[in-house]
């Protein structure tokens, strides 16, 4: 939906560009909460090797911080930084604007129905 709506065209350069291709998108409110790298990868449908590269880039852009998980010292917990929160908010605004433009010809009920159908298609 985001790609079809032209998010690539509308997205601000906030450092999230490398995640445009990630299935399910990254513009989810619960991404602001700490979660494991493994859980984020599984949720987004991204294999472990690719997820490491994506998180490395997010960390280089200072959008997330990796911290050892106190409950499992083998795992890392990802935390959005203040810059990451701002980038996510900008991305949310860009998505909403692009979706509004792309779906302008549909009634609100039809928009909700389309979004729900698309979520069903991409759900794991």
C-alpha cells in the first residue's frame, strides 16, 4: 500500500529509506517500544541476515540503539532514539498524505475495507 501510494516520492529523508522494501512497512506505533531484533525481523518477514544489515544501517543513522537484553544476554533489544521517533513520525505523516492522495476516490468505508483486505494478504 505504501509503495503503491507513492511513499518513496513523498517520504522525507529521515534515514528510513533503506526500509522502504521491508514487507509490512516500518511505520507502526509499537516500533517505538523496545523489542528484540529477532522479533522485529520475524514480524516484518525479514530473514536474520538481512535484519542485521537493516538494523546496522538504522544504528549508523542513529535511529535505533542496540542494548543487551537483561533477560537474555545473547539477545539485543532495539530502542528507538529521539531521532528515530522523529523519523517515524515524519514517515507516518508522509504515509498518511500519500494514502489520502492515492485513495481520494474512495469512500471512507471502502478505504477501511481495502486496507483490511491488504493487511490480510500480507499477514504471516
